[in-house]
């Protein structure tokens, strides 16, 4: 069945739809229609064992996909509760967390780029947290300069980006530069190989923070 071009085409459309932002209910309906077509193709396969296996794996994939959607995968969201931040970063296989302050323009720039990457890398959870909402985490993680992006893999902090020094040290860096940096950490992975692999593989207070006059660095210690 892996040689069926019709199934390959449908599966590729499912995967591609997960990398696009969803704007309305029509997007969800389109994806459901693709899954229905894919299910029909599997049911029509001449090999009984492949039909059974294909349907089982398709169901598992759909269940996993729906669960990830419920957990805000494919979106750049915000978490305001400190305990929830800890829980999500520990639970998710891969996540990118932006610690930001609303009065710092470089945090807005980072937001813009992460919002572009979130729908592209559906398997990685992207979200931001306002530093004043998570004082314990700020201290525990030693966050002193913003913007600060911390990457978690299997619940462990693997690396962090502080400011824009590693991104060309300019406010005008391209999203691709950040994308490459995150990929070297391993917190995002570009889709590769046969698209059918997705189906057939598996058997505190506001006075605490001040912006420096230069507006180049947001220092939490000052």
C-alpha cells in the first residue's frame, strides 16, 4: 500500500494541513474530509492485513493529532499560570518557551518570529509567558535578560537564546535564522522521508523590572 500514489497524496495533504494556521471551521472540515478519503483508500486495499493495520494506525494518528490540537500545538499561545507552565514544559516532548515583558520591543520581535514557526512545526509546542506571572521560574531558571527563549526536550531544559546575539545581533534578523538555531538544538525537526511514515510506521510586582535606557537589553536585575 505504500506504493499507492493516491494514499501518498492524501497523507501528504493531511500532514501539510497541520502545518498551516487554522482560520475558521472550514479548515477543520477540510481536514476531516481528507481523513475520510484516506480511510476509504485504506479500506479498499487488497491486502487484508494491511487494511487492518492501516486502519488501526490511522485511528491512533487521528487520536494523537486531536489531542495535540487540544494542547495548542500549531499555535503560538500564552500561559499565565506558573504551575501550568511547569506542567506543560515537563509533559511535552518538545517545547519552545518565550519569557517576555510587554514593555520591551525586542520581545515583540521575538513573538512575531515564533508565531510564524509554531504552525510550521506542529510536533513542537510553542508558547510565551509574562515574566511577572512566573517569578519562581524566573529565579529558578536564572533568567536575567530578555527576550529569553528556553527550549525543553523531554521535560529538560536543553538550551536557551538570550537576546539577539546568536541571531545576528540585529532587530531585523530573518525568521529562518531563528529556525536554524532551534533546529540545531533539536527542539524542531523538519518533516522528511515518505509522508506515509505518519500512518504506517509505529507497529511578582511591576516595580521589579526596568528597561535600560539603551533599550537593547532588558535586565531583570536592574
